């Protein structure tokens, strides 16, 4: 998969410096969750354009609420959603931690990240892009 993503970055004018872990994704909620039946009692946020997340939660019989990321904090504040999934660093950065009381000790996945503008780096560090 690395070669696939590197090619996509380069075709878009970026140079992938490497992958960095953002962290494990956890369920964070306003209600305690220790089982799927507990999860069914809540309203789970899913990414707005995520047919896979929708299918997974629908199959489990869980109410899934599709929203864009900027709408999630308001949804937590108003009770539109009770459950979100994100790494702890994400919950802190976008302030969701202020509206959740519980973090379920279940690791879902990890979020990898990392990219940089090829133009910026080739200008700043030409020696790294010189072909000999």
C-alpha cells in the first residue's frame, strides 16, 4: 500500500516523507459503553461520506448519525450524538473531550498521517532532491 499512496501523493504534487501514527482510535461517549447492547442505546457519529461505517453500524443494529467533523461538537452539545470515535489527540484538538465522559478500552484502528509539499521541500532542501 505504501507504493500506491506515494504515487498518489507525487501525482498530486506532494512528496510523502513518511507515516506518523496519530494514535489508536477509541469510542468516546456521553454514556457508559461496555457491550454492543450498550452501544445500541446511543447515537453514534459516523463520517458524513462513509458508506463502510454506515454499513458496519447498521449491521450491528446501532443508530449511526452521519455528520461532517465541524458539526460533531455541536451534535455532542445538543445530544444529537452520544458516541464518537477518534484518537485521544483528536478529541483534544477538536474539543470533543469537553462533551464526553467515557472512553471505551477497545482499540479500533490507528490513524496514519504524513505529507509535505514537494515544491516547498525541493526549494528548501535542494540537495535532497538532486539526482546523481
